[in-house]
C-alpha cells in the first residue's frame, strides 16, 4: 500500500496535504469514488469474474475488446460510443453493437448476470431482460462479486478497471505515450512488471472516467440504495481485535509504588512552609500513579477512559519535565499560581451561574482559590502557565518524538470526541458487501487496545524525574511487552 511519509506532505495554511491531494487541488478536479460511483457501473464485469474466475473473465474481456477494435477501426464516432463499457455506457450502444457485446461476454451463460435484474433502475434493463433469465433466491454471487471488487486495489477490481482502459484504448479514443504503455494494456497481464502495471491501470481508469463528454447517471447511488434495501437487516458486524492485550501490571503493584512515593515524600519534607518545588514534584508523581490505578480498575484500560488517562499522563510528564529542566523557584511558583488561578476562575463563574455543577462544589473551589493567599489578591492567568503550547514544551525537553507524537494527538481525539475517535469507539464495520462496508453502532461498548503498556512507560519517566530532584527513589514498574513496530517504521 502506498504511504507517503509525513515529511513529504505540504503544509498549506492549516492543512497538511499529501502529494496526490495536492495534484487534485492544482488540477481543480474532484477525487473519483471507485466504490460509490464506478464499481456499480461495472457490475456486469464483477459478476462475470466472480462466477467464472479470472482466466475465463479476462478471455471474455479480450473478445469484447476485439469486437470494439474491429467496429471502431476507421470510425471515430463509433469509437467514441463503444469506448464506454459501463452499464450506463452500454445504453448508448445501438442494438447491433449490444448484440456484439452479448456474443462476446454473455454467450450462453446468461444466468451469471441474472442478479442485474434485481435492480429496478438498472440502465438499459429492457435489453438485459431479453438476454438473461430472472434471478433466483440466492444473493451469494452478487455478494461475492461486490466483495471481490469493492476495494479498488484488489486483483479483481484491477482486472475490471483494465477492461475499461482496454476498451478506451482499442476504440482509438484513449492515447498512450509509448509503445511499452500500449503493450502493457494490450498484453495484460502477461507483459511488464505487474507491480508497476497494476497501479498504472488504476490511474488510467480514473483518468478515463473524467474524459469529456462523459456519461452522467444516478444509477450508482440508486444501486447502493436498492442493494441495502435487499438486505437491510443483514448486518455482518466486524471489529478488529485490540492490538494490545490485558496488562500484567496489577492494581496492587501500582498501590505499592504509590505507597513508596508517599513515604519518600514524608522523608524529604523539611517543614510545613510552602514549597512549590517539592509539592509539585510529588504531586505530579502521585497524580500520575492515581491515574494509573484508575486505568487498572475494571475495564478502563481498554476503554475511552483509558485514552483520556493516557493523554493526562502525557501532559503531566511534559509539564513536569519543563519545570525540572530549568528548576527555577519562580517557575515552580508560576505553575502553582496558575493552578490556583484556574480554581478561582471556576469559583467566580460558579457564583454567577444559575446552576452550580455537581462535580465541583462552590466550597471546594473557594477553598482552593484561597490557599496560599486570599483570593482577592489572587491573579488569574489566561492561557498556559508557561505562555506556550504543549507541543512546543515537549520539543524544549526532547519529548516530542518519543512521547508527544506517540501519545498525545490520538488520545486527544477521545478527549474532544472527534469523529475518528467516535468511529473507533462506537462503530463496527459491516462486512455485508451489499452494504458498502458501512458503519453500524456497536451493540455493546467496544473493547479497545489496552493503554497500560504506554501508561506505565510514561509513569516510569515521571518517577525518574522524582528520583532526579529528590534522590534516591528507585521504584519503577517492569514495562509490559509492547506490540512489534510496523515494518519500515
């Protein structure tokens, strides 16, 4: 599969554009849709290849191409019509040429194409009724035909896309730059390197579909609607198994490390004066361990909550790392003041609200905003405590590649409830080919990949910062095994 590295995408304003999308922008053309628009137009070819197999189907395609070539030879206007072998295109063929199509493709095997007659809006249906028998009860062939070709890069999809290119080429209406290109099409699949020829065919087929004048038809849309109506309740739910299994870290082990942290905090406390550095250091670590304990509770590790926990841990590590790197008293104090200022802001908003939230009482917010100093002297800082953003902060402490990029962006999707996160957490894929691989709501809450291996990795980095600021603190978790990296990454 083609995957363009992020470094080769182009940033245009706030959009990050891959090369293929940039080409479409420059050409001011719409991206074609194989599954939604072009596959239904080649349903006859999909049924053929599913019924008789590749070798026989390709042979019939060649017979059809030979007919088109013979009829188009020296007749430019005929070629302009016969280049279209889609269902809508065939309606433009005259009766004589449609009979040539029937002889080359259907022969005495009309039953292969009976499923076409299930569709009320089939282009040229009256002609098909005359050459194929009525459909039976089974939808197996129709489902198989769509399943083989619904993904635009399958061998079967490439073969029927080749048929379109072949027809346009032999009709004399689609011109190729070199003899080698012609040989690759005329002698497919026996000429050239298929690793290059196959993508070339798919590219050419997409281009041919945009050649003027084209044939406008709403058949594809109606096909998918009728296909769904035929099997409306026949969902075949599929959700991939989570990549990471349950963690071997136990809640008891997390509590043991947390208890050790509390003891070390007591041992390093000198007196009861305000100490922004000491309190933040152990507060960061205790907060992280508490989050880890929550991740290990019930099904949290493989849920939406687990991803939100991982995002919070990432923020804790980056903020802690920024403070520890410069280790300046005024910065520790700024971090502390910012937090209390946020508590004051929430307190004042709650006082002005007609309905007070239940998760934070006015009393608790008032108490927090009055710690250290009376809230009337408490300033509220708008923005980040460091007057920066988390990405920039992660870069400043060398955590962008190893932490921010790995854990923050995707986990943030679950915090914000963006579409990809909703899709991942709440929808299954329907594998009924006639449903176009659409999405169906999961009957039960889905089990996502366990976050604990990643969470423990982040927590260990936080514990290492405690060790650096108030040594010695050697407690660490044994990190669970991680899934292997993707080849080439």
